[in-house]
């Protein structure tokens, strides 16, 4: 009986030692837990991705188009009340959402015409900024074919002594809104404006939308 008991105790002791070593093994390195954390994070992001992709800023249905402008792309003066200009362009309603975004409704035919108007307005703004008196430091503006990256050449001294940056930032918002109206999802929306010294091409400032708060103002060059 004692021999059997001792044999059982020895066996249990062996199992206990094996169990302890298997428990302590992960503690020797934190790498497995970190990998598990990354995997869990990736799975979580993958599972939530469809919801993000489903958020289309432009929805066409029954001859009407609804466009939702997120709060970070709203300009001063934007409100749920339609202006005379909005009504003239064919917008029939505007609603302020709980997250601060605005949702406009317009019939599809007027919407297509409005897109053309937005593009023409941006082209005219670029011309006015270069040739007009509102932005005295601006010498030239060029853009890539997709209207995602802009290079604004400025007289550096005049730029630092003016409020031209505000006008250029407002212009960038207009371009971002144009892309939004064209159907670009907000998580794919990006407009970058490089402000350069007209003589040296050194980058003086960068304006990036929709995350203008992350601009590298006065840190590049």
C-alpha cells in the first residue's frame, strides 16, 4: 500500500513539475503575448472594417442624391439652413446630424451640374489667388492630375507677414469637399498643399486635409 502511495505521489509530483514549467515558459519572454495582442487588434480592425467601408458620403436613390459632409470639412457659415445659393443650385434640404456633420439632399440632375460648378469654382480660385490681390504672397499654383497634391509658390517674406495661409487652407477644404462630393470616402480623402519658396523651392509649410491639425507648419524646409 505504501509503495503504491509513494508511486502515486511521485507521479503527481512529476505532473506538477511539468505543469509548472509549462506555466512559467511564457513568462520567459513577453513576445508571445505581444503577438497575441497584435493578432487580436488586427482581427478586431478587420471585423470593424466593413462598417467603415459602408459609410458612403454620396448616396443616389430614386433620382435624389444625399451628400454627408463630416464636421472637419465644414466651413465657417455652414449650417442646416439652406442659403439662397444652395436653393439656386437645386438643394432641397439640409440636416445637421448628431456628430456635427451636415447631410444635403439634391436631385441627381442638379447634382451633376453642381459638381461641374465646384470644379470650375476651384479653377477660378486658383487663378484669382495667383493674379488677384487677395493673396499677395502667392506667385503660382500647380497641381497633380488627381487634384490631391498642390504646390503653392510664394514670396517667403510676404507669406510670413500675411494671412495667406488661412486663404490657402480654405482653398484646400474646398478641394477636399469637391472630392467628397465626387464620391471619395472620408477615410480615403487626402489633399496636401506644399507651400514653397518661389526662388529656392524650399518647403516652408504643409497643409494637409482632412487632418489640418497635424499640419507641419513652419517645421519643414
